């Protein structure tokens, strides 16, 4: 499958901040910007910046950035699922994961996550993909947000609904291990029925469940 990436950019002005949201970004563009020290949800900021550059260099990898004054303050990643995860078992070239979305603490009330997702979906080639995200409560910043696990899940669902991602059932053990965990999916308008059927087989190892 040819992974065509169509660049888009938007500027937003909120609460005295002038923020640029753009992508998909090239690896060298990511490394040339500063990286906000609060972007540490998954690993240390310097390591996370390197990881974003590595994803951007992948054929299917897409990084959408939000930055202010040449400092990255948020990002969204799209890439194939890790080879050790069940989501890679179907060897689907048109199944990509919305792997991470993070916004620096002081910018979290400005709708930056929503803006990054909308920018990503401006690319008409995203209609060729099934996009999925796995939401696990142990990855959520419950302490920093002040939300309980159910309110945080509602917040994440509302965010993903920005790009028409909806809840999908699965028998994946990790997702089933806690009722707050969930699988959310968006099936692009150009995805063939054969891919939808293959994705169903990936979602359910025990076929009697669907």
C-alpha cells in the first residue's frame, strides 16, 4: 500500500496563545524544534522527541504537532501496531493506530487535542484507513486532570468523537480487563469491505462473539 501524506496547517489563537498545528511532519522538522518539558507521559521528553522523529520516518507514520514559539506543546501519532500486539496479526496495510495524544499541562484547556485530530483528518488519504485506538485507564493522567476514571473515559470518548471514532467491541484481554478500557475505531470511506471483515477477525479471536 502506498502511504500518501498530505500536509495541512492551521493557526489558533486562545487565551493569549498563538499556536500552530501542522502535519504530517518530517523527522528533521521535529528534531529542530524545542520540546516542552511537561510532555513526559510516556517517557522522558528528550526520548519522546526522538521517538516522534522515528515514527515520522516510517512509511506509514504520521505526526501532527502543536507548537508555540518554536516549542512543541502537543502531538498526535499514527503508525502500525507493534508486532507483539494482536492488532498486527492480520497483516493489514490499511489498519493504523492512533497511538498517542499528549498536550503539555498548561495548554490542556485550549482544545489543542481536538485541533490536532481535525488537522490529521484534513488529509483525504486518511479515508483509506481503519484507524483504531486502545484506551487503557492506567495510561490516563487521573492525578493531573483531577478526574475519576469514568469522567476521564468520557473526556477521551468525546475527543475521539471529534473525528467520528466510535466504540467497538472486542475480546482483547487487556481491554476486557477493566470496564473503563475501550477500543475506538474510525473506518474510512474508501476502506474495502474485505478489510472491515479482516478487522473483525482481529477484534475477535472467538468468532461466536460477533
